[in-house]
């Protein structure tokens, strides 16, 4: 990364906050599997910076808008976006730096309670969002749709299946699965809830003061159960989290079956991003889902 890029970022921070920021230190930190991450500090301030190719600027802009939407709900902590742009052939996103600490029972219970509050933020426009964003580095289609079944079939599973076909993915029962979605979701009429959209354990933590925080969202308005389902996909959250959530906002009957349908989206996306054994896992999930219908 060139010195010119970092000077441009420092200047942008100064302009955005209307106060001088002189970059004094920079160190590499985890930015996930998609982006490079850095902690930059100076003028008694520290920020988190994500960096990617310049072509990924729209991804960073959508993340910033999503974080602002969650911030506006005043329900759960997320890092505040500072600025974003391009410099020296790279795109960047500057976020508030949060010092993360060790999780605790009370912290996870509070996270469940606060996520339930986030999910009570609704939209009259239906399911979707104001712009498309990304799930990992895959485009996520958020066209407004009044019917949840249609939204999930077309803009989530159907889109991922079309991408998978381009990668050579073979899912013999995909047509049966898509036809079965209406039956699987019959009688389930969720409100369009503001969801994180990519809520696995790597995107949730507590600060050093014990405050729950979520980050790296793929924001949209959808069935709140999509967030709960994903918390169970890769290892699961502690029991205290679910206790806090259900005490504030009990789950509807049938969730135990719907969660597999919702998590299929993420496994298909992992196949489209990484290939490998995810195709076999997706096919097993499809078999399981069809056994419910």
C-alpha cells in the first residue's frame, strides 16, 4: 500500500470529521477473507480501515449505508462509518475503532435482547432494501418485494442457484426445492424486519466494556429468522444469546424447519465463493428441506 493512499485517507478523515488527523502508526489486522484490514492511529485517535480493489467501492459504500441504517435504529452497537472512497487504485472504508473484549454470559444475553430490538425495526416497503449490497463478495439482490416467499425464492435461492450453474454446480433437486418453498413457508407471514444478514460468530463480539457489537453486515429487510438461523450455522452462539433473544421476542412455530431453508442460501453462497465440499453440503440440506414438505 502506497504512502500516497494513506495520506489521502488521512486527509479524508480530517475533512469528514472537520478536525486534523495526522497518521502516525499503521498495522495490519484481520479484515476477513475478502478485504485487507488495518488499524491506523494518530492525533490520539484510532480507526479501522478496510482496503480492497478500487472496483469494490460500491461494496464499501453499501456496507457504510447498512451500518448507518442499524445505527439509526438505536438498538445495537455497530462501528460508525467515517468515510470511504478510492486512492492509488484501491477502495477503502474507514470505521470507528472498537476495542473488543472477552465475552460473558451477560454480554451474550444482552446481544440477544438487543438483536430482538433491531428486528422490531420494520419497513412498509416490503422485503428488500434501498440498494443491492454483498454477501461476502457476492452481489446480494435487494429489489423490494411485498411477498416474502417470492423474495426468498427469486432474490436469494434462485439467484444463488443461477450463479452456481455458472460454476458447474450440480443440484439435482433444485427445481423441486424452489417449487416447495411456497409450501414450506405457507402460513408463515413475517414482518419485514431490519436484519444484519450475515450474522455468524465472526461478525459479533463484545467490547472491553461488555457492550455487544455486530459488524460486517449484509443489511436488508427480511424475515428476522434469517439472522437467528445463521447464528446456528457455523458453530452457534452461546445459549445465553438465545435466552436473551427469545425472552424479548419469542420465535414463531416452525422455525426449526425454516432455519435449514434460510441457511441453504449461505451454503450456496459459500459454494459460489469457495467451491469444494459446499456443493455436497447444499445437496444434503436440500434433501432435508424436501423431507419437511
